[in-house]
C-alpha cells in the first residue's frame, strides 16, 4: 500500500508486550514503544520485487530500534 500511495513507513518496536497478555495480570503493565524515523517511499505501481525490498528495509529499521 505504501508503494502505491507513496506514504512513508514508520518503524515501531514494542517491548515487553508479553506482560500485557500474562494470565492473571490485573492493571496496566509498563510497555516500551520505540518509534523510528520515517522511511521515505517513492510512489510506484505495484511490483512484488519493490515490495520485498521495502519490506526488508522496514524489517532492518525495526530490528535496529533497541
């Protein structure tokens, strides 16, 4: 969708999400949300190769957020 619209992708990493789903847990556990810099996307027609490359760029960006 980002390729077709040219919308930027924003990498986001969620940390400690398992706490939120723990059985018997009452209340609101502390989670960390790390937001990275937007990835600029050049508008282009649908192309599986370009989509795969963009997905890899996003994966690397999310992984680098610590």
